C-alpha cells in the first residue's frame, strides 16, 4: 500500500502528539485515495530557538531529544480539505498559529488540510532508512543497495523530504 512520509518541525510534532493539532496544512496533496497511512519525520531540533527547545523539551518530558531527525509516529489521513483565502480564517487557532501565518504560507494559493486520525506515537522512533521508495531497476554499477520485499526492490531513504513523499515501510 502506498504511504506518505512527511517532514514536520519539532514544535508541530509536539502539538500533534499532544492531540492539539489534528490537521496538518500543506501546499500540496498526494494523488492517492483516502484513507492512507502517513509517517511523521521530526526534523532537526536545530530549527528551534532556545526558548522553543526548552518549551518543547518540557512538554514532551525530554522525548524531543529522541525524536530528533527520526520517524516518530504514524497516522491515518482519513480526509483532505481544500482551503482558499476565505476558509483559512475558519480553522486557524491562536493557540498555535494565526490566520496571517496561513495567509503568508499560502501566498494566494490553495492549501490542503490533511486530517490526522488513529495517531500512534512510537515508543522507539524509527530511522529514516527503514523507509524506501519503489525502484524499477537496480543500479549494480553504482553500488546502490536496494532492499528486496515481496518481489519488488526498494531504495532506502537517505534524506528526508522537504515536505512529503511517497514511501513504503521496509
């Protein structure tokens, strides 16, 4: 089954894990039917200011250090809403994001709200190379190591996606 891996900054990972953030807003959406599985990759804690790091560290009881640059959770995306400038105001929440932040992010384009359901936070975060993309050919000359699963070859991920990408758990 085709799944999605999305990169999310640590402060948003914390809000998702706490249940306060139930929609992930993106500029694009995948070309697959809902529901589908999404994996959450927590980006580097280096992106946080010292104050943000201290706050997230406290709220996660230190888990943020284990989450750094790891796949920390999975959820089922059971729906994707489409937002234009008028509807952005209806779902913004002063607790974590203001409507003008969404407006700046949208830059006069549509936004997509990915619904987060059946969230599972991993006790032990997974490494990025435990996920891969399906490859059609094998490049033995370049020494590309591919994993074989269910009669298909997968290339383990080396870098996280900027926003999201299709993946298979291997």
